[in-house]
C-alpha cells in the first residue's frame, strides 16, 4: 500500500539546513495497523506529513497504492488527500463553528456531494463511532474522547485506503485512549491501513508492528529501551 | 449554491467579525450618499432662488453720470424712454424678450374697505416670459391693454390676500390706485423664493402705457429687463446695448455708472461653478471614505485569513484545493462588501428621505435648502463598483489563504 525508498527531507534553518529524514525506506502493506515511534525531533511528524501528502520530500520515491506521489499539482494532491487518506490529529482539528455532523460531512463537501446526502452519510459514521445522538452538538460541547471519535468519523467518511493518525491519544486519558485505539482496531478490521504516530509504548503495543524512528533514521528490531525518553 | 451556503454559514457563525468588517464600509457609503444628497439640496435650494428665471436675463438702467461729456456736467440722470426700447428692439436681433419697466413707487392701493401699500409697476407683456411668474388666475397684461391704455391690472397673490380677504375669485373686481380705478384681470404668483419672489407677490402691475399716461410720466421708462435667445453671449449684447443707450443720451462711452446694468447669467454661472466645486469636494471626500472602507476590508480579511489559518489547514488536509479556498475568501469578501454597500445605501437614501419629509412637514424649506436628493444612476454605478472593489479587496487575502501551507497551518496554535 505504502512504499518509501530512500526518502530524504531537510528543512532550511537560519544557519544552514536540518536533515530531518535520512534515506528512509519503508513498506507498509494493505490492511496493516502500524505505529511510528520516536521521541520529539526524531522526524516522525515530518514522515507522517510526507505520507499524508501535506509536505514535499527532497529525494527518493513514495508510492501510495502503486501511484508515485511526486511533484503533484495542488489539485491532484488535494484529490489524493480527499479520496485516499484520512487524517486524525492530536488536537482533533474540528471546525469549532460547525456541528459534529457538519464536521464529519466536510470531506464530502469537497467531493461535491449534496448537503442532504452528505449529512445522511455523516450520521451513519457518527453512529459507527457511537455518537449518533450527539450529531447536532458543537465541538466545544463534546469531551476530548468524543471529539476524537468525531474526528475519526470524519477521517473515514471518504472511505480512505489509509488513515494517518498523529498522536491521536496524546490529549486523552488512558481509559479514553484505549477506547479510541479499539475504534482504530475496528477500522483496521475493515481492511483500512492505519498508521499511528505515537510516543506511548502502550499504544504502540496495540498495533501489529512498530516502526522506530530516531534522528531521521529507521531502526528495526532494536531494544525498545533505546527509545524511552 | 453549496459554496454560497458554506460561506453564509461561516459569515453567520462569525457575526461580530463580519459586522466589524462591514461597519466601516457601511459608514463610508452612507456618508457618501448623505453628503451628495445634502449637497444637491443646497444646490436645489439656491437655484430655486432664480426660479425659472430666464438665466440669460439682464437689467439695464440709468444712474447719475460720473464723466462730463459734450459740455454736459456730471451728476445728470438720463431719462430713458419708450423710444429707447424701440431702438433696442430694432438694433438687436439677439434679444428675445425686452420689457421697458416703469416704477411708480410704493403706493396706497384700496379695494372696497381693504387697503394696503404696494409697489405699483408699469409693465409690458414680454415680462411674463422673463420673470418666473405663474398666473394663478386670469391673464397677464397683453398687447391690447398696452395699445388701448386699458385701466386693467394684475396683482400678486400677496396683494390679493390683503385686498380681497378670503375672496377666491377676484377677476373683474376693481382696485383704486391714487384715485384711479383699475380692473383686475389676473393674479400672479412668483416661482422664486426669497426677497425677489416676495416682491413679485406683493406687486400691483398695470400696462406700461396706461401707467405713463395716468401717472403723468409720458414716454418715461425707468429700466429695461432684457433676455436673449439661447446660445447668445449675453455679455456681448449687454455691452452693445449700453453703448447704444450712452450714445442716445449723450453719456461718455466710458461712463460705467451713467448707464449701468446687471447680468443674471454671470450670477448663475458663479453658483453653477460653486456647486460643481462642492460636488467635486463631496466626491473627493466620499471617495476617501470608500477607499478607507476598502482598505478596512482588505485589512480585516487579512486578519480573518490569519485567524482562520488553522481552519484552512484543516480544510486542505481533508481535500480542499487552493482554488476552493481562494474562491471561499473571495466570495466572502464580495458578499460582505455588497451587503455593506446595500445597507449603507438604504440608510443614506432613507435619511435623505426623512430630511425631505421633515422639511416639507415643518415647512422649513429655507432659501438655501430644498429637496435633498441623490441620483439613482450614480447609486447603482457605485454599487457595481463596490462589488468590483469587494473582489479587489478579497484578492490579496484570498491569495494569502491559498498559499497557506497545511503543515504549518496545523501546527499553528
């Protein structure tokens, strides 16, 4: 599903450039539930942004569902994000002035689905995450766990091939964290590839596989203690 | 449609922000329309003073001479005559109407038991076409009255009210001037405001020839009121008429006071120029307001884009293209601009209408102010301009929004 070869990425800084990702090779198969682990500054967010086509990479090749993702036009990138990818963020990133239902329906707005139809579909997805009765609530009337479930429903509504989650449990207590992880597992069971960036071992252990990143390099099979911060 | 609904929701959910954006522009448009209307009111009011006066009218009269000429001393006053009128008529084809006029002074006039002091004048039929007067009843002095020296008269509405208290029909009634009876054939009403209008409303007018005979002023004329055909430069004709009169009355050609004159077209031109200048000034100030309004919109839209960076980042991460973001901001800007313009316009026009109502209702129509109004064509042009300006104002913010990098936007707290 995802194939990265020799991906490099550096950022320009005041003095020179900061090499964030160094020759990253990565294969993630269809239907996998993987975590990307690493301390802050390890490059895991950058990796996720590249996977999510939110950011460009300097060299290497990135294939998403056998399509080369390189030098895409703005509208093509938007189209891929809309059709292939679903995002879940640590800070939920719901639009505060829209109801839960409207937030979930938003990706379909960009697919030109009619308002009535997309709201009906959004209600189905809210039901799936157990928030059907909360459809007309505004984000500030929801708890953290509820917000994250709304965000997951939004990520799923466009039937993506891959769901990318950036520290999805970072702002949640452990009980709700597990609830959210159960939801991700349920999503994964439907055959959707789920990639979760986290620095929590508890969360990582719930995944099929952990990809460990340190200083922009992937380390496989090394001792977990090396990543304990 | 979907886009409009999406934008409408955004605007509705940020009422305060939108209102603040709009208010500058609303005030700007309101001020422009209000100022323009008031300027027009001032201009209308002042122009009403001239009424429907033939604006190329001049007045010519004789005064004491100031330069000795042909052995004659200074200080003489030439006696203008009916023959001078004939001479002017024969020599000047540019003259459309010419009225030699006789002033009989303020005189006691009586009608039955009622009496009052009125200015009595001897006039000719031409004057009706020069002065802005309307016949409220009956007719004006005509050629037959003049030829047959009929003892008829036209009285002003004010004089009518005093001499015939309450009576509505006064045609055929008689009034007495210095012991001589005149039959009323018409009642005149001035269309001018101010002193001039009042003067015509309080006048008693007899045929020139009758006045000359009855009051023992054979052939005498006190002054001429002359109007030229349209397109004629009345200043040139004025000078030539004065040359002719000076020549006929042995007055030095350079004696400006010996034969003096007043040309209304100069006056009208001065006012026309003044109001063009006022209009220009108002336009300048108004444009300043509008530019400030637009700058305000650009400014606030830029802040809005900044404030919405995260929202735009989210929208992009779930599949919004830069184009769709740009459209969103642009149309939002146009909607805000158009609605603000419309509100400002309605407020402006409503305020002017209210002023107009007050002026009519309280009858405070003053000499220098009447009927504030605004040209609707101008309003619509302004409105379309504002939509264009809205697009212009939204362009930079929209471009900025489209350039927002979703990675940075999502990191934005």
